C-alpha cells in the first residue's frame, strides 16, 4: 500500500475557518468604510460646482432664469440620490462593525442561568 500522508491535526481546519472568518469580517468592514468614503466624495463632487454653473446659466440669454431653474431642479434630484446613497453606505458601515450578534435580553440571561455557556463566567455584559 502507498504511504499515507500525515493527516492534519483536528484543530487546523477549525483554525483555518476562524482565520478566514476574521479576514472576511475585516474585508467587509473595510469595504463598507471605503464605500461610504466614495459616496461622500461623490456627493461633494455633485454639490461643489452648483453655484458656479447656476451663475453661468442665470447670466446667459433671456431664458437664463429658466435654464438656471431647470439646472437647479435636475441638480437637486441628483444631490438627493447621492445623499441617500451616502446615508445607506453610512448605515452599512455601522452594521459591518457589529459582527457578534445581538445583546442578550434579561429573559435570555435568566434562561441561561446567569452563566455564560462557553466560559462559565458571570453573564454581566455579553458582547
């Protein structure tokens, strides 16, 4: 029979899964932060040139006021969409940090017998 390869220790797949889970959590958190930064900068890029272009459209021909009004309407809609996207990214960033579940309610603490099921310590402030 061919020589068998040494089998990995029983804890190595578990350690690998934990390490992969940590990498995914860090990656998710970083992606959420970068998404918020990108949406915030896009919002700024949408708002920053508005006064300059408004003045340009308002000072042009006899229909300058109408052009400026249309410009402001379209710009307000685009800015609203950007702000909504930035707020959604902010909320996603806030949720990405909380990767440990929810806090235990008083009923859950009473049901567990006031002891942590894992470490058997007092169940004062669960994560």
